[in-house]
């Protein structure tokens, strides 16, 4: 009678004891929102990539289109109706005013290069020189234009660094020329240079300072790269000249690699 009782008690203990192998956990499925977030992030990346690709092209086309129509509207007012194709056609021809302006400036340049043109310009400048107000405006504008786009223009040809407005604080600038004798004498230095310090993001305004040449650090970047750096507020930085030279040498080396015949390649 004792054996069945012991057998039943052992069965109860075995049933109450926990099993040695835990039950397999149910597979945890990823929440459906995680896949949606990945898709949204991917779409956002595609959108930003599209903006980065199309924004420069769109801005360029928009500016070109507006400048074209602005020049057309102003120049076509000066063209007689007999020579204006818009007078005969039911639609406007975009760019005709710009073409007419380029042709007119070219003809004026050809006329001014000759003897008759120089004589007429000399007479016109003599008349303007007798007018008190127009004399100063004409002289200043002529000097600025000849300095910037003249054949012997040397302004804005060097990008430099200057300690401004205090020591150990460097500012990007452009050498625009040499000051007059009076400024050099007042500055007690015979080797002063004119340095234009543009402001960000509008480079047409800034400061003109006269600095000794020894205090100016010349940079190897071009004027175009310097203007990009100023306008972008330092976001667009020019490439390192050493990297450009390495890339150029690599392209040259790749161009001049001798091509082996097919049987020589097989031997190798």
C-alpha cells in the first residue's frame, strides 16, 4: 500500500517542478511603423537630392530669363517700329533686344577705334567737362569702368588675407591697386596697397583699407573662388591647389599610359 502512495507523490512533485527547457519564445515581429519610417526617410533623401540637383539649374534659368526679358523690354523701346520684328509678327521674339544691344555696342566700339570716332569722343568729353555736375559723374564712372574691365586693368587680380579688424583675426580681401603719393606719404610707407574687404553676402559693399605690402598674405585662389567664398559665407570653399595638381598629374599619367598589343597583354 505504501508503494502506490510514493509513486503518486513522485508524480505530483515531477508535475509541480518546472521543466528544464523553457518554452520557445514567440517570434517578435517588427512594428509596422518602422518600415513606414524607413520609407519616409528614403523619400526625404530623394527629395533633398532632387532639390540639390535642380535648384542651381532653376535659379540660373530664372535669372537668365528675367535678365533677357528686362533687356528686351528696355532696348525694344529704342528700336524703330520699322526694324522691330515684333511689329510684324503676332508674337514676341525673346532675345532680339539683347542681340540688338550686342550688335550696337560692337558697332560703337568699331567706330570709337577709328580716327573719326576718337575725334567725336574727344569733342563729347570736352563738352561734358564744362558741365559742373555731369563732369564729376562722368569722370568717376569712366575711371571705374576702365579700371575694372579695361585692357590694362590689374584690379581684383589677387586674393589676400589681412588682419582686420584686429590682430589674429583674418579677413579676405582683394588688392585693387596702389594708393596715391599723398596717401603713402601720410601713411609713412612707400609700399602701401589698396585692399578692398567685401562684406558677406553682398560683396558690392565693404571697406577700403591701405595696408603695407609686407602685412598682406597672398593666396593662390582665383578671384572667382574668393567671391564665391564671400558670397556663400564660407560654405563654398575653394579646392586645395595641391589636390588639383595631383588630380591633373593623375589624368596626364592615365592619358599617356602606353597601350600594349593583345599578345603582349597575354604574356603578362
